[in-house]
C-alpha cells in the first residue's frame, strides 16, 4: 500500500470539485454560473499550489498551499470516506516535505482551523505546530 502526493492536473478536477463540495468550501458554493466554475478549474489545472493525495493510486484528497515568498497556508481536504483513518498525518508530512523542497526560503507554514474541527486540531498539535487563537479559528504555525 502506497500513499503519495502529486501535482494537480486536469484529470483530477472533477474529483477536486466534488471533494470541495463535501466540505462546503465557501468559494464553490458562491459560484453562480458554470462558466465561472470552468474558469476557476482551468486556472487550477497544472497549478503548483494544489496537490493530489493518492492511496494505492486512488485519489483520497487534496492539499492546497496559498501565500507567497516565505509564508504558506496549508489546507488539507480528505474525501469524506477517508477521514479518521490516519491519512491526514501522512499527507501533512508529505506535503511539508514537498513545499519545503519547492520553496527553499520558506519560513512558516500555517493553517487556520475551525474550533469544531477536532481531528485537524489534534493532527496539527501532534505534528508540532504552535497554536494561537484568532477569532473563530485556531491558527497553527510551523
């Protein structure tokens, strides 16, 4: 069994869209017209800020990195049927290695996590991220 991450390409976009809908990702639900969605998906195609997580060649989730220069914000979107099985830990480790290799001047990786997302809070704590409270979210820094 093998877990790996790879850069996003056009063949992954439909699964990405479905996964983001599962999370009720705010941008996806704000799209009013199909042409806006198509434009967004085309911009993501071959994006270096989105990664695909695969387990035994099956897509189990996605990782996004936003930000510039020395600071990146990470978001992990596991497909619902793969939640709470330990994949988040491995994906976070692989994603950290990928972003550090790609952005050698990187000084900070952070994540904004809603108070109710206990699994993510425990994951980032376990991985050594420093926690701060910011409004309705915890901020984690590495």
